[in-house]
C-alpha cells in the first residue's frame, strides 16, 4: 500500500499565504494531514478494516516497523461493521493511511 503525506506549503505561493499568518497556515496543514494506523482487515468478505493501533501522523514512510514488544502473537477483535469477532495474528497487521485523526476515546487493540 502506498502512503503519502500532504505538504501544503509546497502548493501555496508566498502571495497566497501572506494573509493567513502563522495560526491560519497551521489549521490548513493539520486539516490536510493524513494519519497512519496499524489495521487488520475483517475476515468477513467486503467488510472493511479494523483499526488496531494509531501510529501517528503519516509522514510518507513506505513501511512502518511493527514493535517486537507489546504486540501479542494473536488476539480477538470485534468488527463494528458486521459485529463478528475474529482471531487475528501479527501477520494480519498492515498499515493504512486515513484523513481522520483518532477520535476522542480511541483505544488500541493491545
């Protein structure tokens, strides 16, 4: 999966950004920032991804290294789409990029 980060400062010329000031520019960049997550794909066909852990702002890495400590060999996760509970393994994890930051109260699966 290809990940890409958005850098709006490259797109804005100096004349376009003069009136925004430091705080206005920050709001534009944060709104356009992508976020990287470790996810597992629900085992129910065509269901979707289950976010397992928030990595942080997507800085354009092609690959993220899964930590060796703290990630269980397997775990069960319930899908909010189909409501089913499936068992997942470390090998099931993959990185996905999203325009949505983790919602308030988001908890990792481990």
